[in-house]
């Protein structure tokens, strides 16, 4: 008799777990009028994962993903570490998550988890109660991928719409379409097809056990804010962030990584006040480029990370150092 792989299923909430009180055609009111199921409830509604794995439902906070941030990331790291300790034969972990901030949770875990087993995040664009919801298949595929030996050592993965994406690269690109998650520069890692899972490439940047970060050991996330560039931007937000106690500021700059004249002055002044500034781009694709005046001002270059992921890495870096050359090394590494 073949033993099924043991997979832990953690539900953090989100659309994928939502049940509307307005019926199966409700695709937008459910977040305020409905309820959200925990992992036990989701397995009862979508039991298909039991056919391919010994699935352990794990209790966790049930939230909209707009409410998920560092406290939940730290708690997830602690829960995952305990699961691995309690179940030495655990093959993988699947996490249900709202799509709004799924990419941020995935990247935080990619930097701060200490495990080689597959950790797969999935969500849904349509609530669990909706006609033609994508919740059931996404759960089933996330469990399949978490149980896949080839998914080990790939870092944290995101799996929706039959596609496998790297936590570092993926971003949500559509408000309502099922194909919302994309990796603009490099594309998918592979596919979860009906007959088998196929992986075509692997991430090269360091992740999970190979990083210098451990979410469990971070007492508090340093405040890091994002200043969005736009025509006529005057940098007022930068000073407001400093006044609020920001230790770091991310510039969601004009492509290919340039600030307005007033923003540049404000960011340069921030550096002189001891605030670490990292320049990303609002374009969402390709590396930022650093003219000499940007380097001379002391700005960190965020490579091809989106502003929201730049914020996470900068905050983690600030738990280790405020030395700009060291932080730049981290951006070049992760």
C-alpha cells in the first residue's frame, strides 16, 4: 500500500476562503457581507486534496489579506517551524491567502523561513461560494505542488491558475481576472497540469535556509515607507515619513528608476538624516539604473524588485545593519 505524502494546510483567510451570504453570483460584496472558513472548513468544502495527500489542517488567523503584515509573517514562520518539528515526515506546506498581499507574504517567507521543504501559497480571484470559483482547483494544485519532490529547494512558491511562480518574481497584475499573477521579467517556473507537474527553471537568488534572515528572531519590523513618483511630485511625503519615524524609504520611482527634482532633493536630505533610501521603479519590470548622481546621493538600487518587495527586503536588512554598502550587497544577493 502506497503511503500518501503528509501536507500541512494553513488558511490565513482571503477570497479563497470566503462564503458570501448573497449567493453564488456575488463576486464583490463577500468581503464585507460574508464569512471566511478556516483550514478545517476549507477541506470539508473541497475534500479532493485528501485523495492525493494526508492533509493536516492547521488553525491560524482568518483575515482579509489587506490586514496581513509582519505579525502574521512572524507567526507563520513560528507555526511552520513547529509543524516541521512535530512532523519529521512532513513533505510540504500549502498556505491559503488573500491575493491582495499574497506576493508580499510569499516574499517575506522566502527571505525568512528556514526550511527546504516546499512551501506553496495559493489564493483565488472568486470566493469559495461563487459559481465557477477557482478556489477548489487552486487548493488541490497547491497541495499537489507542496507534495512534489522536485519543488524542494526552490524557495517559497506561488501556485494559481495552474502556474508555478517564484515568490521573488511574482506580482498581482489584474483586479479581477483569473490569470492575475505574473512574473514580468522571467515568466513561470512551470505548470501544474492534469497529468503531471512540470518545472522548467529554478530561481537563482538565495532564499529560505540560505539567507541571513529568520522571521522568528525579528522582534519588530523597522518602519519603511514607499514614496510613489508622479508628475509634479514635490517630496512632501518623504518628510512626512521621516517625521513618522521611518528608518527606510523606498522610492517607487519613474522608470527606469528616476526621481523628480524635488523628490531627489527630499530623498538626498533623508539620507543625510540617517534614513536608508532604496530606489525601485513603478514600472514593475526590469532592473533600476543608477546614474552617478543617484549613487553619489547614497541611494540603494533595488534591482528588479517591485516597490512593495523592496520595502520588505529593506526592512529585513535594517534589522541587521544601516550600512548602505552592506544593504546593497543584500539587494544584489536576494
